[in-house]
DNA sequence: GTTTTAAATGAAACATTGTTTCAATAAAAA
DNA sequence: TTTTTATTGAAACAATGTTTCATTTAAAAC
C-alpha cells in the first residue's frame, strides 16, 4: 500500500514528513530506531515533527512502538496497514538480538493470555524477548 | 534480611548510599521509581551515585529493573535476596495500573515459554501487562 | 588502632530523548 | 482562488542518564 493511501485511509493529512516517515519504514526489513529513520528520511527529518508524527501515526494505528529497553525505542508498520487503533488484535512477540542489535516482530508468535490474580484486568500486554537471532545464533 | 547482610552476601561494600537504597525498597510495598526512592532516601540520595548503585545492585542480583514504558523505570528487590545474578530463575510478570500508576510484581504469575521460529534463542523474557489493578478495577 | 589500598562518591560538564509555546506554512475544504 | 484548520519548525526547556576526575571511605594489611 502506498504511503499516501495509508494516510488517506486513516484520515490523516498527507504531509511530506509523514509520507517520508512511512516510506522509511516500508523500505526497512526490521523495526527502526529514530536514528536509523533519520538517515533514511534525510532532509525530510525534523526531530520535533518526527515525535509528533510517530505519536499521530501510532494513535491512528499505522505504526507501533517497540520499547526495546529504557534507552531504545523502535518503530514498525502495523501488519494490516488499514486497521484503526485498538483494532490491532493480532498482538505478536518482539525479539531483540543481543549480538547484532536487530529487533524482530515475530508475527507468528502470538502473545499468550495470562491469568492474573483476582481483580487485575488486562488491557495491553507487551512481550520482549532477548537472545540471539537466526542470523547470529549459529555462530 | 537486613540491608547490611544483603550487601555482605553479595560481596559488595557497605556504603551509606547502598544501605539507604536497599532500605528504601524494603520499606516500599510496590516497585519504586527513582523519584519515589529519592524522597525515601532524603539526604542519602545523589543522582549519579544512585545510577551507579542501581546498576551494581542489579548486576549483583539484589534488585531488578522494570521498564514500565520508555519514560518510566522502576526498581524492586529480588524475591530471594541472596541469589546471585542469572540465578533469578523465577521470572514473573509485571503489571502497571493505568489508573493509579502503581506497578506490581505478580510473583505468582510465571512467564510462559514462547516457541520461537527456527534459529531464535531466548536468553531473557520480559512481560509487561497494563490495565487496572485490584484496587482500581472495582470502580 | 593505624596505615594502606582499592573501590565508591560527588561535582562538573556533557549527551540523549522528549515536550511546550508560538509564529509561519501548507493541506484540504469552501 | 480564497478560507480555514492542522501541521511544521524554531527556540527554549525538562527529564534521564553518562563520563571524567579529584576526594573520600570501606575494608584489608600491618
């Protein structure tokens, strides 16, 4: 789906910054950090606008935010680009490689339901696994 | 276990900052943010020393770090204060309340084993659940 | 109990990440 | 083409975390 169509579907204005941001993620094989996206967006990158747009796109359901650790946030396109916020039912596990640092959306590894103690209500659940990825583990 | 004995077991020097840090956590019912601990530690708190000591105590296996979101880190004592690093086998789920903001170590809710795609090796797994806690959900 | 030694502390300065306000600009509707 | 409203980018700020280095302190040696 073209960046401009994604924005159309989500009723967001088609600005150059947003188009560049989506394009940067579409061209990436893995979830990207702000710094990685900055390189890909070149002159379309402005720090302040970036923060506002990742927020807007996350709220709209276009992208999701992956907190790798307290210093590292990465961004990835949602699997179904047209879904609105809170329609992102298919929640997957995230993986971060301790060797190469790459982050993976393990689309086929669903998050399991946790039975919590009485009185606790689940609204969201994030699973962050760290270890060695398929490219690094064989070494 | 007394703070001084905890440090003894882990072969760490008994400094006032460390004793105050451990005491602050022992007096807390819930995992605490740096700011909350700062209040409890009063004049024993120094920002730089605090960062160095949470690192040292985490490495030693005295405390663990909970990344609630990219802006919020909380700290809690490990359940078995005497365990060394990487002996923390009993990994539990963390819960954050969207209403009161409190964080809970759900000691009885174990993290499940995830079957990852071929080639992916798990070393650590963090589960962060957000929703409404037992104190807030009834409202 | 005193001296020695190695680790821990705290000040200063810096780095990174993220936010707020506000005037200028650009997208989309009229 | 004009009008309206959201978006942008500059400036300034705020929070979180790190590095270097001289000083201090804990614990070991004497």
